[in-house]
């Protein structure tokens, strides 16, 4: 059976949305998946909108590259209505929570692998930027079977 790169890319993007939604849930947020073509991928209860990006490492020395101006041929997706871009560095299992205002003028973001410095370093795992999470109610400490 022949592989379909577009379908594989779409599956990876969807997996990233659910991966980030699970991270948000564990941190006390209540995310909702958006199914709109244009706009955010995830919407929080307070109305903040999140665009999800994911990538594998380009190679050992370099890190990750994310397209900010996205959309396929004839299908331009606008990120102008997003508040944050959350980039998942799949191979390092790391997340960068970046305010959209910081990257709105860019067409791509380059993030380092785990051992290199970046101008975006202060956004790494900085979930507090999203505000409103219930940090005192960590689901990892709660038993579902109680």
C-alpha cells in the first residue's frame, strides 16, 4: 500500500492537537478542539485561542522548524485570530508556548534541540503564560476510580 504524505501529515497534526490538549487538561485547563479550517486549533474556556504546531528534528545538530504562515495550495490558513502558538518538539518531548504577537511577523520559527540556546528559551514549558490553569488541582495526583 502506497503511503500518502498529506494524510500522514494531517494525522500527525491531529495527534499534536490531542497531545497538547491532554497536557492542558493535566495542568487544569479545559480546552476545546476547534474544527474550523481558519482559526485556532484549540480554544480555552476564557476564550484564548491556540494554534498547534509540531515537528520532528531536522537532524542531530539542528532543531525544529515550524511554519507560521500555513495552509496548502489554494487553502491559506490565517493565524491572525490566535493568541498563542504552542510548538511541540516531538523528539525532545518539549513544548514552547509563544504569544502570537511575538511571531506574527515571521513565516517560520526555528527552535533548538534540547541542548542548544534560543531566543525563545523563556517560552519553553512556560504554560503559565496561558493564565487561568488550576495549578493546585493536578490531575496526576487524582484517582479516577475514587
